[in-house]
């Protein structure tokens, strides 16, 4: 894929809060951007928690970034990326992730390599990848009481001290099952490496058009994960249970009551990640899931 320098001219910086020693890295990125003729912008919460001002660096809200910026550099972990990705998805601002966190499935550029990689990406030497999102509406007595957007997953779950939740699931108007469990994960392909994976769900390649349903500790062992078409409309109804909630990417929540319904479908918005040249999803899986490691004394050729 090719691009010209002018395509990415105004660049926003979004930085994870409460990160020790991040200020020096942020200054080096801003210095690079300004020296190479780009316009640098701080996301407003980033500017507030960094606590320092830099010449010629404006401060913008996420909405203003969506309207005025050509790309966003996200310095943090996947949680930081999830938060800003949901806000910028309606504006189709591409995202570049620098890993300042622990795992880094979405923030894939190492901190010590950023000043080598960023000039190449912003000059048009990158691999672009689009990811789908889910949107959910919480319905109570026919009224919408909450709307959420998820890059990873929508999770319906019981509280820590409550008994099992009983959920009814319908897909495209067809009854699928009643399920007694600790909850249900409705995941995008991106989220298939997150909570859904830890609950026994399958990995979905990001280019697949699918939505995966993964029960959390189901009472019946026959309740298994299933992958649905991305065009599906999924309705989860709370039949009974106490202290049940729904969350979107573990970052926005709504408390639920019996007979509440969560209507979930693919969002019309998507997000674009810009990766370094040569990036591979399989390399990411191998590195993050340690597929290249063997137990001591196993898997070695003599």
C-alpha cells in the first residue's frame, strides 16, 4: 500500500494514564513529528495527566480529533487502544499502536523501535488492517436505556456473589437456546484473543466476517462456543438472575433486570490499524501466545 506524506499531516497522540517515565517518550515523538513537518495534537485527557505543555501542540477532544486529525498514535496497552478506538470509529481515523502495556495485541510497535518505525508508517510504508466492531442496545420495557460500542466484546455476566444467570438467546428472530451459566461473551474476531479465548472460545482471524458466542462456565457442558455470520442480530434476554450486568470492552457498564434484552449486531463503523511493513497476524499470535516455546526437553530436534 502506498501513501503520500500529505495524507497524514495532523497527528494526535493518545497516551495511557499513570505510566511512569512516559513523558520522555512522548516528548521524543512530538519532537520527531514537529521536525518532520507534521502537526502534533494532544488528546485532552493525555494533556491533563501528562501535566506539561509543549510549544505548538494543540489539545483536542476525541470528537475534535476525529474531525481534524489524519491519524492517531496510541501509546499504551490494549486497554488504551480500546478506549480511543471506540471514540474514533465513527470518524475512520487510522490508529498506530505503540506498546507501553503488557500484552499488546493491538499496540504492536515496541517502545524502543517507535522512532525507527513511525517515519516509515507516516510516509506511507505500512500494512493497513480493518477491524469490525459490535454495537449493543439494552432494552427495558421497549425503551432503550443504554447503547454501547465494542471493539473486543459485549459480555453479559452475573455478579461475584450471585447465583447462575439464566439467559435466552435468539439469533435473527430464531430461538437458539436457554442457557444457565455465569454469563455469555459475544465477541468480534479482534476480541477472540481476549476474554473469549480464556473462556474456551476459538481464535478468529481478523479478516473473517464472524461473531463468536462463548458461554462462561455453562451449567450444561453441551453449551459450546459457536461462530455466527457477522450479519446476525443477536438478542440476549435476562430470564432470571441477580446482580447481572452487561459491559462493552470491560469499560462501559449497565445493570440489568429480569426481562431486559440486549440487542447486538455488527456496527456500521470499523477501525483501521496501521502496522509496520512485514507485520503478520500469525507473528503476533506466535509472540503473544508463546507458540514458539516448548516445555523443557520437549519439541526439540536432535
